[in-house]
């Protein structure tokens, strides 16, 4: 009887169970190690500048009050959407650093449309989401077209487009918006298009935004698209090897254009939960939260472009940002949170690289042992 035909010893795990356990450990261990490493690095930095690492850790790991919890949930929704937008590009092997500009363009277009009242009532919400997504897709397609037809790196073109988007949005709001003191904003969202939120915290002065559920919908859609559709398979194949994709009949240029447009469409929706939830106007930079696009890149990297990982990373970043407001009371600059977030991303990239190399080496050794066993079996027979 060969080794492969022998039943596993009593109490020992089957090879399939060991592989599943190994996958779980290799998936959960790197982000946990990254968070611990980031906390330690930040603590060392605080101590080096005369601060108290103990106070920092005490504030960060304290239980948030209702107001902070509400902020964490709402911020997590926007960061999740931003992370999904970035992850779509990453799965294709595209670094869509232009998520920032695309969500600015989508937010600006959506706010102008919603404030105009062209569509009444709840239909205004749906129509605005479509407009914002189309605007983001169109803006992302510029970088896609430049890459496909002129060979311009999407990183270079998208960075330039980010600055253009910010300047263009400011110009449009100033020229066609309404004056609000010393600033300019779009027309206010009509009352009949303002969805009610979810009141889950009694002591928090606000609600969980109704369109925070958009993050969950997009997360499920992203998972289904990547894991259960032919398009998702072709996207993953192209991201792994464009040569293999071409050999299998995939039109890489078309996939690049579609992927950039799809990533931009999701990016255009990033700020919609805040717009419909509490802000109701768009103005640069007074009542607009910049930086969500860049944070989305970090969220996607930390979440390994997986839906649950993105949700976890978004919640972590939102938690750190929410707790940062309490740091000043401990005599610590809230800017250290940026250091913690950056160190977390760096640490998780290194951790996953180490795990990936160990997994590859382990797989090579397993295949080698299997081949040796089969060779010995052939010789013996």
C-alpha cells in the first residue's frame, strides 16, 4: 500500500484540513503581526521625542464612546468603498492611484445633479449614484486610454489627474455654485432626497448614514464579480500574467479599459454616504473630506484585495482615526496616527511577502517529497 493510500493516524489532521488551517493562519497572522509592529514602532518614536508610549497605547485601546463609534462606522463605509475601487485595479495589476481624483469628480458631479432637483424624491438618490459612478468611470478612463493607446503608466497619468480634478472641482463650484459666507458650495440637497439614517447610539448626535449600506452592497458585488464570473476570472488571469491572458484569448487592452472604468465608477461613489447622510452640499475644501482615495489604496493593500480583508482594514483605519481625537488630551499629537497607519501598511506588505516565500518553499518541498515517494514506489514495483 502506498503512502497516499494510508489512512491518517488517529487524531491527526488530514492533508486538506492542514492546508485549510495553514491558509487561515497565513491569512490572519500577517495583519495581526503588522498591527503589533506598527504599534511598537509608533511607541518607540513617541518615546524618542519625549512622549509617553503608555499614554498612547492607553488612549488607542480605550473603549470608544458612542460619538466615536458612530464616526468609526460611517468612516469605515467610505473607506471600504475606496478600498474596493483600488482593489479592482490591483486584481488586474493596475495601480489606480487616481481613486482620489475620481471620487472628487464623482462627488462634484453627483452633488451638482442632486442639488439641481431634476429628479424628485428618492429617485434623486438613485439617479445621483448613477451620475457619480459614470463621472468617476469617465475620469478613470482617461488614464486607461492613455495606457492602452500611448503606453503611459497609469500611475503617472492618474497622479496628474488627481490635481486636475481638485482644481477643476474648485473652479466649477466657485463659478456655478452658491456663495456661503466666504466659501462656495453646490445647491443644497432637497429635503425629499435626504434618506433617514439608523439611530443605534443614544448618546451620539447623529445617525449611521443610510448609504453606509452601499459599502456592503459593493463588497458583495465585488466578491461575486471576482470569484463567480467569467469577467472576474479573466481579470485575475490578466493581472497574474498578461502573456498567459493573451494566449488564452483575453483582449488585454479591452480588459484594461473596462477595469479602469469599473474602478473609477466605484471610486465615484466613495463620498456619497457622507453627502446624503449629513453634508448635503459639496465645496472644496470646506465641507469635503479629502484623502479618502489615498487611504483606500492602503486599505486594499492591508486587506489583500479580499472583501472581508478590506472591511477589516477599513474598520481598523477608521478606529485609529476616531481615537486620534483623544490623543491631544494626553499631550500627544494626533498626527502620529498617520505614522501608525503607514507603518501598518508597510509591515503587512513585508509580512505577506515573508509568508508567501515560506509558503512557496513549503510547497516546493512537498512536491519534491511526493515525487521522490512516487519514484521509490515505481522502483520497488
